[in-house]
C-alpha cells in the first residue's frame, strides 16, 4: 500500500502508519465493512459469469436436443443476485457506522491532545482560521476509511481472488486480466495524479486568490468607492475567475482522459480475454460455454478498480491533513505539571521576585527581573505602554507559559508546585478577549461554576449590571448567543465575562485591560460593575488607561521594558516627576 | 448528441462481441474466420475513447461559461447593493459564495445535468435495439426501469428531507467542535476544558446514532435500485436461458441482450453517484439566489449633474432624516454646519448618528428627508464619482487590501510617485513602522491586514487620506486602538492634514477634540448642541456632561 503514496519519503510513510494506527480501534467494524464490500463485488462478477455460462449451455443443449441440469446455475444466479443486493445494503450500513465511530474518536483524540498545548504552543499558528483548518483537516480524515481503506482492501483482495479464479480456466486470460486491472487500478490513477498535480495546485491557489480578491472587493468596497478602483477590483476578480476556470479546464480534460482510458482498458481486457481464449476452444482446454463466461467475468471484474482513483486522491489529502494535525499535537506542552498534589495556599497574596521570561530562545526577553508584591486583599494596578510585558505576566500567573528564571509565590508557595487546575480554581481573569460560546447565556455563565443555582446566576448578573439586558432578550437566560457571542455588543460581552468571574468566586482576580475598546459611557458602567467584583478579593489590574486608577486601586506599579520602574500610590506617583507622570501626560494629550 | 453516439456504439460493440462468440462457440467456426470480426472491435474502442474526451469537454465548456457569467453577476450585484448592505453581512461568507459557491454550481451543470440526460437517452437507445431482437427481454427491461426513478423519487423525497436535517445537525456538531477549539483558552481558565472533551464525544455519539437511523432508511433507495437492476439482469438471463433450451430464440440475440442489460442500468446507477453534486449545488444555489434576489437600492432619477466646486467645501445638514430600516431612525432631523476650512467634531454615544452622517456624506445612503448642501449646492446633484474625488475618508475599521504596503497607500492616487507615498506615510506617522517591516514599503500584507496591528492599519488609512489630498476629510474615530504615544503622534498628523481643508471627525472619545474648532453633539439622531468647543464646555449641558465622563475614564477634552 505504501508504494502507492504520492511521495513515499520516510516521514510520509511514518505519517501513513500513524494514521492507520488511529483507525485500529475500529478494526472489527472495518473488517466487516470490507468483507461485505468484497462479497458484493464478487457476487456481481459471479452473477455475470454464471449467466454467460448458463445461456450458452442452454443454447447448446437446445440445439443438441439434449437435457441439462439447469437447477444449479439458475439457483446460483438467484443466490448471487440476493447476495449482491443485500450485501450492498449491509455494506453501506456497516461502513458508515464505522465512519461515524471513527469521526467521534478522531475529534476526541485530537481535542484531548490539543488541550494541554493551548494557548502557548498554538501561538505560532496564530491565525484567525486555525480552528477552521483543524476542523477541515479532521473532516478529511473522516473520509479515510470509507474512501481509501475499503476500496484499496477490496480491490487488492478482490483482484487476488478473481485472478486466481480465472487461472483455473486459463492462465493466459488470468494474466491478461491481471495486467489490465493493474493498469486501470494503479497505473492510470498514478499517472492521472502526477499529471494533475500542477493544475491541482493552481486550482487551490486560484481559489484562494479568488476568495481574497472577492473579500477585498466586497469588504473594501467603501474604500474602493472613495479612493477609486471599484472597476479595477472587479476586473481583477474576473481575471482571477478566468484563471480559476482555466485550472478547472485542465483538470476536466484530465478527467475526461482518465474516464476514456478506463473505458478503453476495460474493453481491451475483454477483447484480449476473447482473443486469448479462442484458440483454447479448438484445443479443448476450454469448453464452449466457458468462453462467454470468462468474457463476462473479466468485464465485471473492473468494478473492483473503479473507486481507486478517488482512493488515491483521498490518501493524498488525508496524509497532508494528518501531517498538519500531527505537527500541531506533537509539540511539548509549555508547562509541566508537578508530580505531587498542590500545596494548600495560606492566602491569595502574590510575591514575584526577579522574574525573567521570553517566549522562546530566539525571542527577546519580555520580562527582565520583575519584582512585584500583592498583599492579601490588596489592589494593585500594573501600568505601562503596550509591549511592556503586562499581558505576558498574566500568561505566567495562570500557568499558560513557563518562566525561565525568578520566582512567583502564591499564598506562600511556589507557583510551580501547584497543579494547573488547582491554581486556576483560585484565579479569575477578565480580559479583553474573553470568549463567548455559541450557546445560551446561561451555559456561558455556568461554565464558571456548573453547580451554580439560578439565584446565584441572577445575582452575579445583577452585580455585573447585565441582568436587565438579558431579560430583554427573546428567551432571557436561554437565548442563544450566536457565533462568538454575535448577539452582544462589546460592553455587554465584557459584562457577561464579569458575571462569569463573579460566579467563579476566586480569591485572586486579574483584570487584563478590562475596558479596552469600549466607549467612555460603556466603560463607566463596566467600571461600576468591576468595583463590586473587586470587593473582598486580591486584585491585579492591568491597563494603559491611567486616570481611572485613583478610585479603584491602592497601589500602582509602572512597568517599562520588563521591569518595574516605579511603584506607589496614585497621588504619590502623580506628585513625583517620574515615569508614571510622563505616561500620564503622554496619554492625556 | 454525444451521449446518443456513445449509446449506438455500445450497442454495436455488444452485437459484434455476441457475433464473435456465437460464431466461435455455436457455429464452431475456425479461429481464422472469427478473428477479422474481433479486430473490428478495436476501432470501436478508439472511437469510444475519443467520445469520452469530447463529452467531458462539451459538458465542461457549457458549465464554465455559466460559472463565468454567474460569478460576474453575483459579484456585480453585491457591489451594486453597496457598502452598507455589505457591512451588514459576513463578508467572508459572501466571498465564499462568489468563489466556491459558484464552483459548486459548476458541478451541477458539468456532471449532474449531463448524467441525468444520459440516464434517459442511453436506456432508450438500448431499448430500441433490444425490442426487435427479443421482445420478452425488452419487456422485462421496460417494466423494471420505471420502478427505478419512481422508487428513487419516493424514497429520495423523504431521504432528502432527512438528509438536509442531517446536514444541519452535522453543521451544528461541527460548530460545537469549532467553538471548543476557538474558546480553548477560556475553557482552560475555567477548568472546563477536560469536561468539554466529554461533551465533544457525547455530541458526536448522538450524531452517529441519529444519522444511522436516517441512513438505514436512506440506503433503502440504493437497496431497491440494486435489487431491481440485479434481479432483472438475473431474470433476463434465466428467461433467455430457458427459451434457448426450448429453441425459441437463437444464441446471438440472446447473448447480445444479456450484454446490453447491465449497460441499460448503468447510467441510472451512476446518477446516484453524482447525487451529492446536486445536493451541494442546491445548497450553494440557495446562497447565490438569495443575494441575486435582494433588490437593489432605488436609483434616483438622474438629474442634470452640476460640477463639484473646486474651492474649500462647507457642509450643511438641513433637517436630515434617515433610517436604516423603517421604525428605527438613525437621524431625526439633524441640522448643523461644518464650515469650510474648519475642523468639526461629531460627538455622542454609539448609536447617536455619527457614522450615519459619514455614510450620507459618502453617498452610501441618501437622506430620506431634508438635504445635505455643499457650498449651497444639493449633494444629490453631484455626480457620485466626481463628488467622491473630493473626499478622503478614514473609517473606523479600515480595510487593508491584499498587496504591498505601498499598493495600499497608493490606491488613493495610483499615479503617485514613491516619494509622494513616503511623504504621506511620514505625515500619517506610518513611515517608521513601515521601515521596520521586512521589505519596507514592498512588504506584502496578508488577507485583511494580517501582520499589522490595529494602530498600524489606522495610520496606513491616514496615509491614504494624506496622499489623496482632497478638500474634504472625514475621520471616523481615527485614534481608536492607538496607545498613548502613537495617539499623540497621529493627532499631530491630523492637525497637519486639517490645514487648508474641511475636516469632519466622529469621536467616541474626547481625547481627539483638542483639534476641533466646532463641536456638534448628537443625541439619538438629533443635534443636542453645537458651537465652539470652549463655549460648550462652559454651558454645562450635554457636551460638558460627556466631557466629564471622558475625563473620569482617562481622556482630556
């Protein structure tokens, strides 16, 4: 099988076996599917062959005025017809059952391996459609069994059985049939695939170029109108459309060639079988009725190779998809879990000393010896320009990334001693990119605490000042939010996130630019909600907005290039002519 | 036509083969006398090969023409529907319809339709050949054939409905999985990510059981199809066999019919294989037709256009009313002036009507009542393209086009030199970050500005406005998404741009207002207050209230 792969390099061979291994849990179902499919194929061949033999024998007997035993062949014909019909139905059920089991298995398998890697190891794939790509790749793998494994196994076994059967009657005819079956089932698909490589690539490229040009022309229409270029862009779309159709044309020609060649090969095989069998009649090696039988046998046997071109294509696609998925999940998790159970924290204070961090060995240092202290119940703001390292610190605190040097202590114990799950139990994060799921409002809220009662949920939403809005939705708390919370405005989504954090009721609260991107009035409302959330918790507030700080926090730390450069109360820092004052003046321009 | 030709060749081939076998097996003719007939088959094979090429080509060309024309229509229709309509839709989805949606229709025309025609023509041709030779077998074929489409339709109807429900469920399942992938970080923060694996498993398991229930029924159609074609071939064979034994027919016609029987059912069966092309096309067609049926906005009867004055432009809104949809007015009688050569700021909460003012000035929508006057001429009397030549615009979310950074700036004036592009980038505060890019001005930018931050995109859009050098400049939240230092630099750049031009800028935040000579405060589509900035601050009304909030949250008016 491996010799049939597009580029049989060692790595793609390894990927291939790894892929096959993924299918193994369902080998029982799969074998059953293959067996049924094989039976269906052979029944058809049997039906055609026996029919040919039967009518010829009957004709000869009729001419000779002799009698013959017609019960056995007639029964055989009926038997094959029933096996063919019932087998096809069962085969479809079984192969689809196997496919769906595989589909479920593949998703869970992939998700379980991806989960420990997020988000650190997925950063480098950071593109809006990573999830879409994964989804498409897994969909492709779903096809492997139905469209690759079954046809290949059935073709291989089927050809072996059929050629052996032919060989009982005539070695020459068997060899000829074998050669033509190989040509049609292996040679032709490989040739077509090689020839189709280039137009295939062109097709994919032109499709994505077409999409991108259409996005530019439609999403950018307003700008195109103002700055000119509507016509130019339309022309571009049409030009690319032309190229796209041209690529399709090459593939269509190739397809026509492949279809035509297949027909030609079938006919030639039939022709050769007759040509080779004819002399055997005279010599008595072959009996008369066996000639039409062999002819029809050979003709019907080609059903085995019909799905092979598609199988080859599926294999190529599946290998590419598998390679991408393997590459993603083969990464080491960024953070290792400690061996023992988590220590019991004394409180929810934070001490950070000499913290050093960079995203990888080639990247510049983001944190260069950061020192920070957040006492139990204290409120600390961390301010600084974008890129100063504020958000990286959050990533370290929730153990999404591992730091290289220095120490973080939570409740008196080293952060590294905690199991990640126990740690995240104690920390609630409200950030600008809180994700809302395509589920009901309630489900989104219960994420934080699945056991919460209705009363608790409503209370959290009232505190977050979002309850009244939720009640105006058509189905209240049971309203579906749509893709990525499409039903909510930025401010509303943020308040749902605040309610979620309230429900979670963790002693340490991290607010990462909670009001970013909101307009002034909405921001004001959100801050009121946040103030309630902060009560009774240790709070780390990260922001580059400065004037909202005075009411919210006790202390401010200014971060510049990965270090704390100034620390104190807002009043004190405003009074001194230091970094905080400079930052404040720059922003207030 | 090509299908017919192929049908005739199929028949000819079957007859020749039956003749050869008849001669060899029953008439015991010598190998030498049979061979010439066998050789005759070869040219037939070759012709059928070329016919296959030709019919694929013919099917493709027809569909390709359709694809080209329909794609152009769809794209043009989207464009004609205008930026406001487009903004209300997910543009990724629209672009997919233009690209792949139309391609799915191609499959319908190139594969489904020709095969459907073939599935009628080929069996008919074969019947014409079979009847004169052996009417009994012909009768068997005729009697079973109608059952096939009838059963296909009967079962297909129900199955199609079920099918579509399955498709929707599949989409839901995929959506849930996608959601889990996209929200993985959030799930992790709430310690819910392990549990989600169970949810993914449960949902796919549900999908499996319900789909299999459907398929058990849906596959009955293929069972019936298979049953009818297989059993009738068996019946034909048995009937022929017995009549041969009784001497009622000769071997040649009998074998000839047996050879044709599978060919008779083949096109009907292969039609099923192309069924998914049809399903796919129907889904895609719905998406395409839905857009094509969206009525275009009414075109005002073309009046005599007047040339746009080549001086400084002053803008007057006179009792302008506009609603995006009936019952939800966005502007309710807005009246204000933006004086020539001045900077006028529109302030107000989101939804107050600031963006609508921009849309009306850009001609993306027309006032439903009242008028917009430019230097005392009605905006409606300008030729739209001529008017837009006098306007530069920096939207809230500028679009970045596929191409290089330079292309993106130069679209404002395609004939601009590199020096002019650079000057515009410098003025907009974009030059420095462009120099830091790997290929500077020639750096290619991914789809929708991938690789640029929000602030960088905004400065790129500002550079466009600088390069265009138009007398009226519209800025929609030009300093949103910028951090402190950049914001200050961009505000300086805008002050520079405002020199000798009329500027109207919308502001959610008050930090950009330092530049404004005049302020127009919008509240629910009406002008609540308008006048000089200092005077409004002193009055203590709407603007002063807004400014207080702005101050408390980190910006100075």
